[in-house]
C-alpha cells in the first residue's frame, strides 16, 4: 500500500442485502423495529417498503474499507450520515448496494477515504469518511 496517494480509488464492491440478512442483523443488534421486516408497518409509516437497518448499511461500507486496507484495526475514525433508505424486496435477490471510495488525503501515514454507497442509483450514505492507518 506504499503507492496510496490522494486520488487513489478503492476497488468497487457490490453487495446484496436480503430479508434474511435483515433478520440476522436484527437478532445480532437487538433492533427488532418492524420497519425492518414488515411491509405493512413500513408502508404504514410512509416508507416505500421494508428498509435495511442504517447501521447495517454503515457496517457494509466499513467492511468495504477494511477489506481494502487489510486490517480492521487500521481504521482510526469512521462516520456517515444516513441520507436515504435501502429498500429490501421480499425476494431471493434482495437489494444491490454498490460501494466505491477514493482517497482524498494522505498525511503522516493516515489515508482519508471518501466512501460512496449507492442503492437504486442514489447515494444512501452522506459524508461517509474513514481515516485509516496505512501499513508501513
């Protein structure tokens, strides 16, 4: 990773999120809000359908960065804003989340990475930025 510099692009990653993933995440996180599993409840509160947990979407983007840097402990900071939901259909394919990233700065062995997460052609995370320590 010695060749990482401002402008370096991370290899893109496409991930599918299914209703089964939402059930597993709900069990692990304890977030059993029915907007994550019930179409009736989700549409009843004005959502287009069942949506993925925001923290699950954030975790997928974090996984994208840690896979690139090769070491989860290299992440020094990470933050996002949730801008749009990921609507997860009740089928076997699920929702496609597309992840990309670009290094916006490298200072003192720390790379700042701007992350883009898209669903249905629209960004779902805003101000998604991670700072990672680059291996020496």
